[in-house]
């Protein structure tokens, strides 16, 4: 189906679109000539400039670049946290910018898992409660959700810290819980923003290994990082971000 035909086939008035209604997904992420600008007083700042990017199921994409180059803004656009000023943004073939915030919030909860540099765990919730938090829209019972969350904590070797609060955990432990939380709804896309930046050698390596494992399980993994250990992973697609422009590296 041509792009124009595909767009015409979608009812843009709906806010309850389910990706399963679209049949087989052609691309997990597709950005077409995307721009993002911000106004600071009378000055317009171009954070993202004409970015084109395609990620298919199973891809491992790593984007490097200096601080302020636009990496986080780009990740937020892919994750439907932020909106492009111009251009088209498709996530799981859904033109995500064409829907309201209520739909986007529900969509990203089920289709994207975020891993942040600062972990972003809820300070008043225990490890298992943090993992269960994104599952709030599920129709499963609380005991079923707790069982699912426990399995996720076991997968990141954190089942011995189930009832600990974030402040009682090391940086590496918090990031492992954040990864378990990112997997809470078994999303097809994992988005990570400098996931190893605050970690020491052993903790950083465990996070790298977890990202590789997620990709080996078929997840699309998109990472913004300076970490050479991630940049040197085999079979990645390496891009560079510079002053809002994205180019393929290597």
C-alpha cells in the first residue's frame, strides 16, 4: 500500500485505535522529515531538523551525539511524549501525532518502554509497586499483576529487593528495576536515554547485557548514549546526532 493510500485508510477522528486493527506492522518506527522547534521569546530554536529514520521489529539502533544535539528531544518524539512541529511520526504504523494526549498516553503505555538516565522511579513505591504501576490499565487481578511483576524482577535479578524503596537501592539496582518497569506491558519498543551514564563498570555492563537480551527477544531497542560499550555492540545501527540533524554512521 502506498503511503498516501495508507494515510487515507486511517480514520483520524478515532481516539480508540488499536494497533491490532492495522494488521501486520510494516515498521515499528518511521520518521519522515521531522522537525521540532521551540520558541524562546522571539527566537525560534530548531532542536530537530529534517530527521528521517526507520526502525523495524528486531532492530537495535544507537544514536550518539554531544549534549544538546537533540537526542532526548528525538527520543521523546518517538515515544509520543513530545510532538513534532512538522513532519510525520509513525509508531507501530500509527500516525501518533494525529491523536490527542489521552490516546497517546494509552498508546505509549502499551507500545513503548522507557529507560531514563535518572531512573524516574516513584520514590514512595517499592520495587514491585514501581513495576506494577504501568500495568494499571490491565484487566488482570492485583495478584496476577503482582505475579507478572515478580517475574520481571526475577529477569533482572532483583527479586530479592521486592519491598525496597528506591532510596534503599544502589544506582545499578534502581536501573534494573527501571528496565523491569519498562517491560511491564511487554511493549515492542524499548527507548533508553543514557541508561548507563550514572553507573559503575559492573552495573553498566549488566544494563548493556539486558538491552542486548531484550533485542535478542525481538524488541526494537533505540538508545541515546555516549557509552562505547553499547556503541561497540555487534549488529547495531549507529547514527549520529549533531545540531538537530541525524546521519547514519558507518
